[in-house]
């Protein structure tokens, strides 16, 4: 019975995350392919309520749903979103489950934002941008100078801003839901 309840809860969080992923928007000073969405918030709630792995499951399911409904054929963007989401939520869940305090949550949100931003710079430079170049015939993306400029001038600020936006939405939601979270939280051993 508990496994069924957990599956239903994770499915609900994933569905909400998928809908939030559809409601994305570009920032005016960055390329149009970099879009902000708030789909990491339900995954973050699942990671705090249940376990870090629950957050990873929500991240995976929302990206699979997005690919099935809106995918472009090659799931590079969805894979990037999954990695970015996991890089954000895992440090937050780690710090929060370790202490369950406001300080721990703040450290987690800061470290999650920094981890996501830095990891995506490295992954874009070495893997994601070359994959786009190879699959979509964007040969100019193979030039090291273009990759470096794209990663540092666009990817890094985008992920820092995304982390700030998610944090700004998550904190008031967490404060409002804190009694419910404490009541429904699964204890990690």
C-alpha cells in the first residue's frame, strides 16, 4: 500500500513539474533556446518530503513526459534539463536532510545554484554543445572559442538566474507548506 501511495505522489509531482515545464519563457538578453521554467520546484519538494532519489525520479519523469509531448527528435535539451535539475535539487536535499533547518536549506539552495551553474558550463563545453553541433549540423559550435563564449557568456548566467528564480519561488512556498511538509515527511535513515 505504501509503495502505491508513493508512486501516486511521485506521479502527481511529476505531472505538476511537466505542466510547469511547458510554461517556460526566454530571458530578453539571452538566446531564445535558454528558457526559464519552474519545473524543478515540485522535484525539490519531492526530494525534501521523501528522499533525494524521489526528486531525481520526478526530474526524470517530467523530462520523459516533455520529450514524448514536445520533443524534437534528439533529447539533448531534455537530458540537459534533467542533469541541471538534479544538480540543483541534490545539494538542497542533502543539506536539508542533514540538519532540517533554515540555515541548511539556505546553504543547499546556494550550493545547488552554484553546482548547477558550474556543472552545466563544463558539460556544455565538452558534451552538450558538441552534441548539438553533431546532431543538428551546427559545425560552428565545435570551435573552442565559440563553445567557451557560449558556455561562459550565456549558459553560466542563465543557470545562475534560473537558480535564483527557483529559489525565489520555492522559499515562500516552503514557508507556507512547512507544517504540511513536517507532517508528511518520510524519515531518511
